[in-house]
C-alpha cells in the first residue's frame, strides 16, 4: 500500500454503547474493535522512520512493530511485543491518555492535520490484549532463595512483582484492602475498566508464584522495619491515598463526598447492586462534581448511573485545560453531564438538618500566564450564583497517604509527602527499600506507575544479585 | 485474610462479644485501636469495631458490638467456628496513656456509655497500670445493657454505675456523677476519657469545660476504608477537618463539633432501615 492509500483509510470508529442506555448501566462503554477493524486501523500506520509514538510512550513500547503484526493478523506476535515492556496492555489500552503520549506526535495525525486522526494505537493495543490467546507459557525459573516484599497491589506493584518473580525471587504482596488491584479496582469504574480484566492480571501473577496477602496494612499490621528484616528487598507502591478537599464552608455537610469515597462505595463495594450489597450509597438526584480530571469524569458518570437526574461538572478553567482524557470528556458530554467551565464553588449550603441543598458558585477567568507559564484561575467579583443540588463530590485530586511515610523513621519524604527516590533505581533513602507509582509521583497515571515498577524491579534484581 | 471466630458470648440486650483468631493484629495492637471487618466475602460492608481486648500469646482479639444495622445483625448470627470474610488492623492511633507526674493530680476519670464500656475497659487498665488513680463511670439505658461491670471494677480504683431508668445502680445519666466528682475535687483530675454515644460525650464535654479539665473523646464515624483514603469519617475539630480513622479515634472533646458528627453519622440511616426491613440478609 502507498502512503497515500494508507492516509485515505477512514479511522476506524470504536463501537460504543448508546449514551442514553449506558448512562444507566455499569457495562463497559467502549465495546472494542472487531479483528477486521483492528487490522484495518493497523493498516493506517505508515511505519515511519521517525517513530515518534515510541518516544511518546512512557515505557517505550515498540508500537509500529506490534501494529505491523496486527495488520498481518499475527495477534500473538503483537501481544508478545507489547509484553516486552508492558504487563497491563488490557488496562493501558483503555486508560492511557494516548492523545498526550503515543498518539500525540503520530505522523499520520500530523500529516492529516488532526491529532484525533492519529493511528488509534490504544484501541489496537486493547484489541490485542483482549483477544490474543496468551500462548506464552510462564517459563520455569530457578528460585534464587531471595524474598521480595511488595506493598500495595496497584499497577506499580503488579509490575514490580511480576518482574521480580520472573527473575526467580519469591514475591509476597501486601494489600490493605480486601481485594487486590489498588486504584484499578476502587477508583476506575466498571464501565471504563471491567474488573474481570484486573482479576485476570492478578491471576497471572499468582500463576507466576506471587503470593498476595489482603487485609494487611503495612505499618499497622506489621511495621515496615519488621518486613525489612524478613525480606531481602521491599517495594513500596502504596499509592496516592488522601483525598483533597476544597477547604470551603459547608464541606462537612451530609451529602458532600470525596470522589474516593463516592467511587469506592460504587466500584469496590458494588453498592449499586442495592439488592445484594450491604454497603449503602448516597442517592443523589442533583449532583455537583468539582474538578476536571479523570476522577471528576468518573464521579460524574457514576452519579448518572446511580440514578441522578442532573449532574453538573464544575471546573475552574476552560475545557482546553482539563486534564481528563479526551475520550472521558467526550463520553461524559454524550451521557448528559452538564459542563460548567470557568466556574468554581465558593461554599456549600445546607438545610436545618445539615444536609446539602445547594452550592454557591462564582464565575472565573484566566489570567495571563505567570512565571511558570500557567494561567491562573481567579474569581470574577460579583458573579456568585446558587446552584440547587443535594450532593457535592469533590474530585480535585489526591495527596499522599501518610500511613507508611509518617511511621517509618529514616524514610525521606518531600514536602508533599511523596517518597524521595533515586530517579534511575527508584531506591529510597533506606537501603533495599524501593518505591514507585503515585506515592512517588503524586497522583498520576497507570502507565507511569508501571514504568516506575519496571525500573524498581530491575534495580531490585541487580541489588539482590549483588548480595 | 479471613478470621475464625474462636468464641461468641452474649453480654446482654443486643450486645455481643466475639473472640477472633488474629495473631498479627493481637501482637501489634495497642489500647484504643480498631479493626475493619466484613462478614460476607462478596457483598459484605466494611465496618469498624474497637478492639476491646487482645491476647498476644494465644493470638486472639475481642470485639464487642451492638446490633444496630444489617452488618452487625449478620455478625451476630455467626457462631464459633464460622469465619469472617475479612479482618484488617490494627487501625487508628493508640490511646495516649501517661503516668501522673504530680502526686496531687493523679486521677483519670473513664466514662463508658453503652457498648463504649468495652474500649473504656482496656484504657482504664492501661491508665491504672501507668500509675493513675482510675475512677470509672458506666452508663447504660437499662440493667440488661450494663456490660463488663466486674472487669471494669477490677481495672479501676472506683466504679460508679448509672442507668437511665434506674433499674440498676444510680438513676440518671453519666453527667451527674461526673459533675459531682469535678465539683468535689477537679484539681486532682488529670484527664477525662470518654467512650460512647456522641450525644453523651457532647454533654460530658460541656460538664468538664468550666473546670478546664483535659477531656478526650473516642469518636465513631461511618467508615469505608479505615486507612485515610476516602475522608468519609471526617470530623471538625477546632475548626479543622480531621479523619477519625487516621488522626483519631481520640480527639480533644472541647474542640469536637459533635452536632456535625451526629448528623454525619445519620447519613445512611434511610438505606440502613431499608436493608434491615427488607430482610435480604436472611
């Protein structure tokens, strides 16, 4: 095929559930490519010499190579290429912000003058992960007799555990919750990332011999210092786990939730299955969600599925500055979330029983870029207005959970509670203790966490080999 | 991790004591801490219960609870030999127990209201062991709901029991003997530590405020994770937002906004009522 012919191929649409129907069910919205669509989309790739997609990928997947394999129908080969660097393609294909990473500088998108017309790398990756039969046997490795403790079972920890297990070390993972997966199970909703996918990845780990202990809170059930005695190396992947609140009046009223709480009730505790689940959820009819990232999108769309009649997303900047994934913003709009851009909440108002009945908002404007280059959002005086709501969900980000960092003497932490690590080895100030993912980065993405997990595992494997 | 029930005992009314196999928790646990547990593996709710006692040698912990909703109802229906789907802990900051540094000011008053007597007991023990003179006050609605009287008597230098209906001990609320003790000799009191319904603690805090006595309240709140991740258990203390699960459960009672706490505790009452009445848990 010539370049011209490839550029003429229509970008393959992703089949999706109808917005009106899907806003009331928990099933996955994006249904996945057929093999035909995946191969057709793969043919759009020019296999250009520059390969900007690889540079844009945080784990440097050999993207054009796996796409070429898909174009030929060699799905198993494509999966093997992906698995060289990524252990969670079914997850990343769904949740990576590809429009800011691999797809951002795609030559096809550039030539067509539209980044949304880049090769749909994420969708192809998802197809491969969902459909290729994993024929690779887990190779038997001679046990080294070394033991690695991994704290947390989110993406950073899953990746680190797998790489350490592949090197022959005995790996035990410690999870504070009753179910492993971290933010993949408690944060990202079912309709965006089905839990069976996470369960499959966890099962793969267990087949590799990794042991997972749930209901185990490191630094409470057992101190980190004790784990350091019993294990030869430790990886801390405990995540960003403290909700940020606005600090405005009325945030303690009944009906105000952090997005973490709201989503955990629905996702991890399956509260939406009212007839079965013991965990109650809040039945909000008119919901305000404060924030503009993926979590705010998730909370808004979850509120619809939990029966809200109106969901208002309130963000203090404009849509262009929204950190959420383009696809999530699109899906939220289609489902009927009402977007309030350049607005912010000033206080939350309640009735005589202390239950939310309104939020007072004001309009915002963006200043000229300051020294850091960022435009600040400032309130427009006299622009206050009242929005009647019975629920407010605060989705403005997460800070670092201090359970571990405050309890381990000698563990160096920055001013924001993030664990300080060597950029190459991910080793902390404590020898033999490594860290990665949100606890190091601040609340970030699955793929960045995965990258940290890989780097840490490589360093742990060297560290153990040298002892 | 599951946990097996080693022993189950009815303490009176709808109050039960369950002994659980939990060697790791028993070893790390300090007075004042709690656990999060789930009864049903697939659909169970995460609920916090204070660890009333622990035996490190045998590897068990005791939790004492009152049937107040669907999950505690399911819990009460389990028997020895049954397993909880999940048990995690110990969580929360331990009670701060110190020795008196002034012989004239060496008294601690411990107040346990209703099922709060259970955690009150372990703190009373710790305070006494640290050299404090412990006066304990038990408050219950009626005789049947007075629990752990003998245990608390052994852990204290003096024990006062009151019931709302006068069916046992003195007739009245805990604020009465508390007020009398302070009026008689507040200078000797180092601290008042309270466990029980927030309304009780609110009024006790007002009773101690004029005397300027340090007053500590052990709070309960609706919780999901128990590790500081969700903020569901947040309470306002001295105008600041604190999380009961990681900053507490004990706070300066003179700074706690009890009215707000009481309201937040009722957030899911409607759903709770529906789940109990619909009998979906058998």
